[in-house]
């Protein structure tokens, strides 16, 4: 579904990604692990066209998307849940959700209402708070809103950037449970950037490990969870 091959990116004169290779197959959950400044978020931005690669290719469903504007990439079915949520704090929950469907605004209202009902079914608290300003929600509720907003695009590939950041463990478990349900029931592929390595490896089918812009390890998530170096560096035992 998604393939990065030999991707090299820079911020000004500083090289961030160094000949990066990564794949997400149809129906998979793939996690991307690594410490701070390893290049994880830059990888997400490169997929979405926010950062343009100097070398290499990015393909989605067999078609190159590197070089396309971000709005064209999103319209093809890639949706992002950004780090720190980035909801519209002055807009209501309902308005945030309808903004998630902005690229689908020419569709019949009944179809958009069907998707609203679907995300309300996944996140009942959002239905209860539909008229509440996004900025007044708790951190966990804001993260739920960010995921639900991304789902309003009807994505085939969902990008999640640090969804557990700053949240209580109980809330994180609930969000990860919903991500798994979205993957299994709706067939949405997922690329997850996450520092909670233990939980990410339990959720994912395949995993990659990055260090300073380079992919240093990849394989089935269960294999990485058993790797001694990964356990000592990222799982704490």
C-alpha cells in the first residue's frame, strides 16, 4: 500500500533521512520506533508531502506521490492524526469532525452523516460533547477527537504520530483498542509512530526501528519485542 525507497530528506543543509526504506502492506499495522530526533516525524511529513525528498521515491497504491501537494496526497486516502492532536480549539466537536471530511464536501449529506454516526459509535463521548468547544475537552477526549476527525476522511491509510503522548495509561489502552478495531473491521492500514514501544509492538504486525535518520532494524513486531537490544533500549528490561 505504501512504499518508501531510498528516501533522503534535508532541513536546509542538515540531512534528516538517510536512504530510508519502509513498507506498509494492505491491512497491516506497522509501527515506527526510535528515540527523539531519530527522524520518525520527518518520515510522516515526507509521506504527506510537507517535506519533499531530495532523493528516492514515495509510492501509495503503486503510484508515486512524492512531488504532489499535500492536499492531493490526502485526497488519495491518507489521513494523519498529528502529534499533540492539533484539533481546532475554538470549534465544536461537530465542526472539527466535519472539517475532517472537507475533501469530501461534494458528497451527499447522508453519506457524511453515516460516517459521523460511525465515529460517534467508536467514541460515544464525542457524541455527548458534539456542541462543546474542542479546546475545553480533556487530553484524552481531544486525542479521540483527533482520531475521529482523521477517520472522517474515510482513509485507506491512517498515520498516527505519537498518539499516547501525555495521556493516562487507561486512555492510551482505549485508543489503541479502537485503532485495532478500525484496522480489523474497516480494513484501514495503519502506520504508527510511537515512543511507547511495548504497547506499539503488541499492537503492530510489523515494526521498524530508526536511529538518526537510518533504519537499523525491521521485522515482525513480535520478533523485535523479543530482541535483546530492543528490550534493553526501548522496553526497559
